[in-house]
C-alpha cells in the first residue's frame, strides 16, 4: 500500500468504550486502505455521573472514577491499535482519548474528517435520540462528511457484489449516488440505483405512468456517471412500497446502502429524514449517509 495522500483528511472511527468495536474499526481500516487515507481512532470519555454511575445523596469525589474510565478508554484504544497493526501494518493510524459526551466530540471532529465510521447500538429510535451516550443520529445529523453506520458485517460473499443507492430526486440523493459510484469502483462492485414509490390509490394506467416518471428520474440522476465510471455496472429499479422496507430488502445482500440526508440540523437530528432514521435501525448492511454538497 502507498502512504496516505499529503494533507489528506482522515477516516475517523468512533471507538465505543463499552460495546464491541471490531466491526466498525475493521470497516474503517479497509476503507482507509482503499482510499489511501490515514485512520483516526477516537474514544470519548463522558462525565462519570452520566456513565451509568448511581450516586447517593452525599457528594462523591468522581476523581478516581474519572481516572479509571480514562485508563479503560486508553486500554481499549491500545487494543484497537494493536489489532489494526496485525490487519494492516502499513496503515497510518492515530488515536485520541477525549473528555466529553461522545456525540458532540465526534460531531466536532467530523468537521475535518473525510468520513466518520460508527458502530450501531441497535437502540430504538427514541432511545437513540435521547440517550446521552448515543452517537448515530446526532452525528449523522451534524457531520458535514459522509457517515457510515456499521451494525452488521458487509455481505462480501455476494457475487457479483453491489452497492444500493436510494434515489428520490433530491440534490442530496444525487450527491449520494456519486458517492455510491465512487465506493463501488473502489470495491469492484456494481450500483443498484433504487427509487421507491409508495403505493398510491390510482387507476392502473396512472400508476404505470407514475412508474415511468420514476424511471425517467433515475435515468436523469445517473446520466453521465456510467461514462465516468465505465467499470461500474449500473442497474435501475423502481420499487413499490414503503421506502425503508424496500430499500432494506434491496440491500439485504449489499456491501452497503447509500442515501442522501438533508442539511445539518439540530442536536437531535430530526431533520435527517424518516427514511434515514428507518434505515439506521432496519438495514442489515452498513448504512452510508451523504449530505448534500
């Protein structure tokens, strides 16, 4: 492998201080290798009283607990770094132990990252939004770069391999499609461009016309990309049903599913859209969200 490009932004991966970290770290390592980028490991240590600490009615000195949490975090980063060295000895890796709630720490560092990679805790939608330790929705909402959520392993045994991209005609989905082609080219995979139409109560003739319009939308969105990426096989699909269910089903054996997200919103990330929310909790492959840009 050649070294990282000079001045290149890193692939940033958030290391969970408690839960399993191998899947997101492995995904990030492989992506950094493919893109010739450095890897940045970050673990944020939240305040002790918010890290499942039950205090009594008296004042408790959190100093020893803080020290213990930081020591445990440093050990976990060391474990991850050692594992990475065995997997890819030539990869440029840095590690950082930060104080603070994970979401704002990672979202802040995302401003200078090429990409952020996170593991999924498979929390329910409400829990993911309101939990102090949650990462996925807040970081997805606020990061200016692509955010990858790895809850399950990529389906690398599927042949031929493919990446699914959801297209709804928005500028964000067009940006996501360009990213999907780039990702597919790096992986030697194809792209399935999918547009989902919710079943309307229309006469059959009008339904067929609506599907034709969706196909035109797909053709317009993908125009020129096949010429730019001649080695990436492209297919168009118009599916009828709920967007989350249909995209999840289409991506069941995919390397990843890529979707656009709206402009950066508030801390809760309620502006990222219902489809993104749903895929983050339903898809069984890595979910990549790309902001308009």
